[in-house]
């Protein structure tokens, strides 16, 4: 089974948009039912629009990676470089953000999440980035384990309640 990680090219627009939506659907299924009060069709529409814009306006500070098995897409990652707000008391300047990472169910366990993460980190190092942030939902044990195995540590905890 041949696996490959490559940077997205112009022909990958639909793949990128489709995976952005699949990531949202994966998350949605796992979220608490209390958080599913909205019109999800509008969420999907907004995600599609945002993904289209991200793809169209990507630049030297945007990385879109495609994971493949036997030359067929099975996942992706989105990395960004951004400037942290000047008021951030936990460090300012340029930062890396691993914004999205998703592997289809059928391809999980083949090490592609690790490969996507490795490539994103490598790209950020080449850009001179010293700090990378990412977000993972507390219920996503597999993602948390992947990130912790790679030296990421819990830094901020987010709370919510339903009233």
C-alpha cells in the first residue's frame, strides 16, 4: 500500500472543499447534542464558502497538504502562519497554526495523520516558525494522543455551558 503526502495543486480545489466539509461532519457527529441546535445546512454552506476562499487566496503563509493511498486522496491538513496579536501576553510575533487535519475512516491507522503533521511541522520550521498552535476537541482522543506524542502540550482549556 503506497502512501504519499503532497502539497495541493490547482486540481485539488474540490478535494480540499470536500474534506473541509467531511471534517465538520466528523466533528458534528461527536459533539454533544445540546450544541446541535442550529441549522447545520447553513454551517455547511459557510464552511464551503470559507474553504473556497482559503483555497483561492492561499499564499506563501498557507499550506494545504493532501494525503493519498494508491494515488487516491484520503485526507488533508491545513497549516497557516499568522502574526499573533500584539496584546497577547503569552507571546507575540509569527506563529504556526495547524488549523485542520482529517483522515477518512478507511485510511486511519496507516500513519497518515503522523505524516501530515510531520510535513506541516517541517514546512513551518523552514519558514522560521518557532511555535505552533493547534486545537483539538476534548472528545477526540486519537487526535490528542497524536499531538501529545509529538510534543504538543495542553495550554488553554475552553469551557462552555448550555443555559
